[in-house]
C-alpha cells in the first residue's frame, strides 16, 4: 500500500510561509544567502508597521474611540510578531516533528485506517477555509475602505499610525498607503498560516489516536498458541502510544506560552472589535471589515479549541478500544500487560496553555464570554450619563 503523506495537507501553508521568508530550506536555520536578506527585510517591514501604530496609540490615549480603533488590531499584530519569533526559534523542532510524522509507526496500516483519518483532515480543511475567507474579506475591505468611503480625498490611511514625515501630502501618502497594505498583507498571511499549521499538528495527534484505537481493537489473534504474536502487537501499540505522547509534548512545547497570550489577546481583541462595530456606520466597507475581522479572530480561537477538544475526546477512547478487543481469549501474560496499559490510558490527554487553559470547547465559550464582558464594559463607559 502506498505510504500516506501527512505533510501533503500543509504544503500550501509551507509554500506561503516560504514566500514570507519564514520557512528556510534545510534543517531550519537561515543560510548566508539572498533568502536570508529577504526574510530580514520582510520582518523589519512588518515590525516597523507595528511600531508606527504603537507610537500613534500613545499619542491618542485621551480619545476612547480612536484608541479602541487602533488597539484591537494592534495587539493582534503584536501577537503575530511573537508568533513569527516563536516559529523561527523552534523551526528545527518543527521540521523534526514533520519528519517524525512520516515514520512507519505513524502510518495507517490499511484502507480502513485511512478512512478514519480522513474526517479529521476534512474538518481541518473546512475550518481553515472559513478562517482564510474571513481574513481575506477583512484584508481587502479594510485596505480599500478609504477609497470606498471617499476618505482618501482627505489622505486617510487604512491604519492610523505616526510617521516621521508628513504622510498627508503626495507622493508620501501614496507610498505610505502601499507600505501599509504590503505590511498588513504579510502579517495577515503569517497569522493565518502559523495558526493553521499549529492546528494541523493537533489534528495529526487526534488522527494518531484514531489509528491507535483501531489497532487496539484488532491487536488480538484468533488462532491458538499466538500469545507471543499478540503480546508483540500489544507492545507495539504501547510504543505507539508513548510516541504519540512524546509528539504531543513537543508540539505543546512549540506553542505553549504563545497560546496563553493568544487566548488573552483574542478575548480582548474580539470585545474591542465588536465595540468599534457599534460605533461604525452600518453597511459601509468599514462595517463589513469589522464583521470579517471579528469572524476571523473567532475562527482563529475555535481552530485551536476544536482540535484540542478532539485530542481530549479521542485519547479518552483508548480504554474503550481495549475493552472492545477480544481480550477474553487472550493468554494470562497478555491480559496482565493489557490491564497495566489500560490503567495508564484512563486519563485523557489535555493540550494546555501553560497549564492554565485547556484547548477545549469549554475554553472557547469562556473566551467568548470574556470578549462580551469587555464589550459590555466599553459600552457602559462610552455611554453618555443619564
């Protein structure tokens, strides 16, 4: 049977990260070549965009509407810079994880197991397509709203930022406009592709538990005097389980602290975006862009929580899979090993952010409630006194 290519699903992500200078060839380190220079220029361009907006934020702190109009996107952009740093810092480990996926131990054994994996791949594809759609909608509408709302005549830029020159006059206005569009396009692409890449790693972990559950249901031998073969198969399943846990631990190490910041930032960002949506004129380009932005950030959080929840559920099914096997006909030695293994897999695997937030649908709902609380607070503060 042809080998299953786990990395085929993320080839688009890798290609787009290469375009952005975030995926060096080889073992993960940059070489002294043109690509390294391109990566430095691209990262500095994006970092500069964030710095100019940050300076403008401190200059408008007394204006609540202007401040919230900057900060809900600015904190997300800062988050993207941190994601890029995390990606490049752990590039060697990430590429090693992708190599580990192609190990024989992680391969589906038959067509049935390939069928078990496919729903996870389909779910990942569906969710990331929705996230990319929201991200593209926000990017296009936000970058073009000065023209759609005719505010370009007042030399309005898509993003409020401070520059060490007068950006209201030509040709500085046109050049600054192009700079903002290019910088935010790179940031948006980096954000989406890093998020979907991390979600893919979690999806792979859940798919491995599907394969392991199927192996555990069918590891026994029907024929007599086959206890040695059966015991060897059980030990192989135990080894597979250890390797899955090791893979999950390394994956969690890749984004552990980053995920904690991600959840905090997304809760604040969604609340601020909804608040700013209530201040915008309905059915304008800015209004639709804020809807797309809110949907994209919500999908970003859901992406993490859904596949984290899948890991929790699927890892909890191992003991049931063992029980569903023909354990009654097994030899005493095999039964003893089976019982010991069953005791070890009683507890589900939880992917967490610094041990504080588990990736689950419950966490997703908590983040949504937090975002609503921020929105309600801002509405109360901004409402005129009765």
